């Protein structure tokens, strides 16, 4: 099989497909705790004005995709930024997503944790710390009411109103004292969301790291782990080596996850990653190999996916969701390439062509014939290219 793909310089280049999908054989067995942050499938017909209206979700397809992840051995990180939380998906939709997903997971034997944040509270100069805390409590209450576990998401409103590290320490500590189950903390860098610049009270990452390390040390009993998404392995390693016993480091580094999960003589990271939505079958086989003691096979499979991930998560990183959903469409998990907020328009055709090529190179295209057919249709409609 072959296809002509547009390049960033405007030319067309023929890509001869490798067409060697990596498929699991037998049940997945991991020796890391691994969450895949899952995307949401919208109803493209019901979303008449996607830029201006709350999305209508295709619940059957959305939940079926989560079941796909469970079958491959993953836990699901629900209602996170991969689901376009606060970037196309508003709190009323996220609340229903949490409720439906927890009930669905219980019915199929899946395991998940759900994002609780403050996105019902628009950030602004008039917002108070008390309002931020109340917003967190409301969302934690929704997860608790369903018997779910909480991922305590970074808050745009808190980043706007906090006067320094002490505000973070005090507010988070009050929340943690009252949670019913240990939570996963969430440190999302400004490359994922510019509104989170200066989180933990400082734009200096080393200073912010000291603050979050203090928070964890003071509240370790109520913290399962922390997800760090800074796209720089050195900061994750620095914090990982300071964590109290029993508190897990969840890598959210979509640039360096293969090496961070593999670990070193001083330890390893677990994972909570958006890229695992897109590369789930390959990652499942790789992680099973790692658990079986075959580190070479693990790296042989997972290392090639890093180049794909770096393309999907390239700057502006916040647009990575479009590449994730594009691959879900190419791989037959949904019948269309439409997103909440019309976010499929956030990247251009040359990017999607590169994603297609790299996905083929590392075995991520589950059905190369279907993926090629859909890619050709996409290029015809989006760019007038007869591929």
C-alpha cells in the first residue's frame, strides 16, 4: 500500500506503508500502575455550532472506547485534559461523563479515577480562594457520590488568585484532610495550558517543586501519587527521588515516558498519559514485556512510539487532543473526525499526514487498509489532495 502525503513545505511525498500493526496476544500483565487518559467522542450531527455550544456526547461510542482500554490492561483517567476538559468540554458535560464512566466501569470490571477541578468557576480577578475551594469540593463530591477515586486537577482559577506557595499549601491541605480515599495530584505545565503558568506559586520550577514536595510530605497518607506533565524528565526525576514511601510518581511526560517507566537504579515511574489513548495496543504489549522481564522488547516496541508522541504533543502542546482523536478515527474506534469545540481544526493537514506516517512506522495503525482509506478521504476533503 502507498499514499501521497503532504509535507510542511507544500510538496507531496509517497509513503509506502510498513503495515505491520502490533497486536496483543493473550491477557495484559503490567508491573506498573498505568492510566490512559481517554478522549470523548462527540455527536457530529447534534453539534451544530461547536465553537459556541456545549458538546453533545456520543455516550455509547465514548464508553465503548473505555472498554477497549480496559481490555488492554489499562486503568482510565477520566474527565482529564485529554477529554478536552475546559477546552471544549464544560463542567456539566464532564460531570455526566464522570457519573456514566464510573457506573460503566463497575459494570464491566474496569478501573478508573476521575478529574476533580474548578472549571465551573471562570478564573478572574474577583474570584476568591474560598470560591476556588468550594468549587473543588463540589467536584470531589460528585466523584465521591459515585464511589470513585479523585485526581485533583490543577486549577486555572487557583493559578489566577493564589498569592504565593502558602495559598496552595493551605488550600490543598484542607482538601486532602477531608477526602474519602487517597488522591492523585496533578501538575500540568503551562505548555499544556498557558493559564497554569506559575502553578504552586512560582514560575521557577525548582521552587515550585519544593512546594509540592512539602505538600506531599505533609499529607502523604492522603496521596496515592502525583502526575507530572512538564515535558522535561529532569524535574520528574528530581521529584520522584523525594517522594515518601508509598507515594507513586505517575509520569505525564509524553516526550520521555519510555525511559521514565523503564526506570533506573533509583526507581521508576508509573504512568498517566494521554498518548496511551492513541497507542494503547502497542503500549499494552510493551508493558507486558516489561513485566515479564523483557526490557529489550519493551524498549523495542515503545521507543518508536515516542517520535509519534512528540509530533502529537508538539507546541502548541494544548492542541494534542486533535492528534489523539485523529488516530481513534483512523483506527476505527469512531466513525468521524469531529471534536468538541471544533478542535480538529487546531492542526493542519501536514501534521495529520506526519501522524499517519509515524503511526504506521511504529505499528499503531490497527487496520492499515482502513486507516489508508480514511486518510485519503480526509486529504481529499480537507486539502483537495487526490492521494
